[in-house]
């Protein structure tokens, strides 16, 4: 008789920096024969990549409508953080918490073997305990970032249901109060989970993984990302004409909302660097039209060596191209993994959440150059240009370029990640036993 497939339910937070890692893990598990139910809202699921046809029978999307709030609090059709300004995210979390009723009904009907959940649905703890389903917390944040947070943010009051659900009136951007509240949710999830997943590997951040293991006293399991598929369009026609390892890819994602001053300083910095660049830049909320969110004449002055893509671009596929040599970005962990797997040098300009501790970790590892900032946190075009030139062409950055290329042999090793790390995790799902690895 054939062995019954393990059934796992995925419950990610409604941000694409979280949805995509959960989706990638779902695909990796399906390749190993695990049945996956991926829970999210209809619009979020619609915007995810398509599941490979060969795996479609193992990946089921469970669409739960997002409960509506007053339109002044949360706009209609806003189902992910990318759909709203930062100050509205607290209300998205309130709406998201109401998904617990649909999730509870689904778990009751299906009785899966495991639930793999994000930081936000702290309420999944009660559901898992009621139906005797084992729980795993999946941190899309790096282990160095979590180590840094726990050292910096000290909870001085007991966790209460109110502290987990009610956003304070004085939340600002960035907000240490919001970080504390999210850390409380993470603490709740970790306490109730049978294991903790991190996107990492012993070869890169092993000492932090071991520190998390000692802190939590339960299995800490490293995993990585899935395979990058190829693609071809006009962007790639331009990239094909550039010299190998010469182009800087610039991208700050859909979640980070840069101010006009910040966008303009980045633009002037790219211009001063005199390096080829490909900039993925969505129209900011402060822009009135499609022409006023870059300095006057910038596109014309840099057209001989740079391209600005106004809208979505296939970032992972771009990073596979041989002409890309480095990346200027916020040091979000997903982008770190995507960039390092191809040996590109990292120029980091961190802003929020896990980005600052990620940047420190990468600099300490000799894998990145961080853009210098003034005491007030601002940066200048000269800071941008200097960091880019150091990373891409100067003798000073030669060692870091070499380190990045060496890291690709680890981060880009699919046999290591799919064949070892994912295989080890699937074995844990089957047996419930995890043997801590040495570094």
C-alpha cells in the first residue's frame, strides 16, 4: 500500500515578502510529495505565480475572503500590504485576524498533519491545539535579524490579547511599538510550535541558527528557496547588449515607500556613479503623474547606460542574467537570497523591520557594502555613488566581490537546498524527529 502523503496547511501573512517564501516552500514540499493547502485571500492568490502543472494535484489554494472594514480604514480590494500606505497596515492586520473563523473551519474539515504559519496569525495556536494539529512557525526573517530584535526589544509586560490585536494610536513609520507587538506574536507562535523554520543554511548563518536553537530549546530547521525559472522580454534584450557583470540592478520592492527626496538622491547617485544600471521603480504615492517621480532630465541624461522600468519586473529572472554584477536594495532577506545565489555583490540601503540587522550581518560576513548615512538617517547622492563604485569597479571592493562569488556556490546550490535541506525537513514532517547539525 502506498504511503499516505503528508498534508500541510500554509498560513502566510498578507505581504508579498511573506506570501512568496510560503509559496516557494509549498512548491519545494510538493516536489517532495507533500500535499499542501495554501490559505490566503482571493486577490493575493490570483497574483501568485502559477503552480507547475506536474505539481498542481499536490498544491491546493484555499481562498478566504478578507473581512471588510470601514473604507476610511481599509480601502476596498486592499488585501496585501503593497495595496496600502504604511499607516494602514495596522487595519489590514485587524481584518486579517478575522480570517481565523474560515481557517478554523478548514482545519476542522481537513485535519491536516501540520500547520506552517507566519508571525501574524497568533490565533492559529488555539485552532491547532483544539484539533490536535502540530504547528510549525516559519520565519521569513533571517535568523540574524531575529537574534538582533530579541536583543534590542525587551518585553516588559505580559502578553495579552489586547496587545496582540489592538494597534496603538501613535504607530509611526518605522514604529518600535509595532515591532514589539509583532515580536510578541512571534514569541506566542514559537512557544506553541513543535519546530521553527528559517530561510537560511548552516554554511552562511549557522551560528545564528544555533543561537536560536539554544534560545527556543526546540528544533530550528533551515530551508531555502525554490528554483528560478527563465524569462525573456525587452528588458533582456537590453541586458544582452551589456558587458558581463557590469550592470547594477536597483530595486526596493513593493512594500517600501520611499520619499521623493530619497528617490531623487538614489537617481542622482546612479547618475554620478557612471555605471550601467537597471532600476525597477514603481510610481510612488506622492507622484502626480508618470513623469514627475524622477529628477528632470534624468532619463535623458542616463539613457546611454541605464534603464528605468516603471512597474513590475521579473526580479529573480533579471538577477540570473550574466550582465548583472551587483544589486542596490534594502537588504530584505528574500532579495538577499535571490541576489547571492548568482554571486552578485550587495550594496545595501536598509530602512525597516529586518533590513538593518540583515545589512549588519552581511557587512560583517564580507558580502555587502552598506551605503553611509548621516546622523539623522538621511543619505546623499555621493554616498550612493561612492558605494556603487566601490562595490562594482574599485580595487577596494575586490575582496567583497570575491566573497559574493564564493557565496553563490552555497546559496545557489539547488542540490544542497532541495536535495538536502528540504529533504531533511520532509523527513522531520514524517517522523517528528530533528537532529541538530553542527557548524
